[in-house]
């Protein structure tokens, strides 16, 4: 895999502990980067991410993520004023059978 030398400032190594940071390509790994920054990043990281990709691209990608923790999902929903049922991870969770305990 090729190395990408021009890594944006919001891609910190601690957010990507499981991959080689030098191999992350900002365009090819857009969804992973967006998910990690919203889940683990600071407000400055989120602002830089939106500036880099554009608000519409970020919204489009975050809606397609298969899993976001509930706290981050609620934050993203409120931040962009998007209903929860617009997110793939939310609708997938609703479709799973719920086990009730008595």
C-alpha cells in the first residue's frame, strides 16, 4: 500500500491506533476518518474535518457508518440537526430483534 505524506492535522495517531497512520489516505479512508474524529476527536478536530471535507460530504458519510456509539450518534444528530432515523447505524439497531427479560 502506498504511503500518503500530506496527512491533515486532525488525523492524530491516537485515533488510529489499529492502522498505520502513514497509510491512511484522506479520500480513500474518508468514512473511517470521519467516524473516528466524531467518536474520539475534539471540537477543534471536528471543525478541521468539516473544513477539509465540507459539511455535505461529512453528513453524507456519517449517515452511512454501520456503527456509532449512542452518545456520538446523538451528538451528530443534534450538531447537524438530522433526525436519528436518517442514520444507517440507527435504523440497523432498530431492525434487530430485541430480547426482553422479565
